[in-house]
């Protein structure tokens, strides 16, 4: 069985079949439930569950897009940046996405590097070190091939 990546991602994040079907606009019985069974995941327990970690809250507030990115459906801080309130602190959704993808805190700001403003998909962000490396590559390319003016 071919499992949609967005369905698998939300199943692994702990969302219910109904929540996933509603969020992605797919059929619960034909798409989500068979994917859950194929992945060997237990049935979702009914009722409200406490989001134990910031990462759990993150997964409950993202929505996959048709073009492979994710948009934020949750709270935005006073500058408009995606944010989560957890443990009495505001946390950047970009930093959480970076931490989920890389297993470490970003060096400086974590910002979308995929070319889509406000994308929150893990793996689509760069930190200060990533941006410095990208500038080195751009400089090297320009030295070899000339600048693209």
C-alpha cells in the first residue's frame, strides 16, 4: 500500500484519524485508517490529550500544503512569526522545526530557507551556520562561473 507522506507524518505525530482526514481533506476510512494499520500504529485513544512537549504542540498546529511545504495554523506573536506558548514561554515554531529536523538547537535565528515565506516544515530552515555555508557556496560559484547579474 502506498501511504501519503503527509498522512504518515500526522499519524506519527499522534493525531486522530478524524483530525487528519479533516485537516487534509481525505477520506478517513479509505486513506487514514489503512495507513495507520500499514504503519503498525495503534488506534488513537479518544478524548483530549495533553500535549506533553513543544514538539507535540508543533505537530498539532501545522498543515501540509500541496507543494510539499507546511503552513502554520496556530498563534503568531506580535511580529507575525509562528509561535507556541509552552511552559509559560513563547517558543518560535521555526526554531522547533529546525530542532525536529536537526536534533539540535539552531545557532542564532532559524529561518525558512526553502524559498517559501513562513514555511514551518522541518528540514526547510537554516541557522546562522547554514546561511554562512550557503554564502560560501554562492561565492565559490560566482568565482568559477561569474556572477549572474
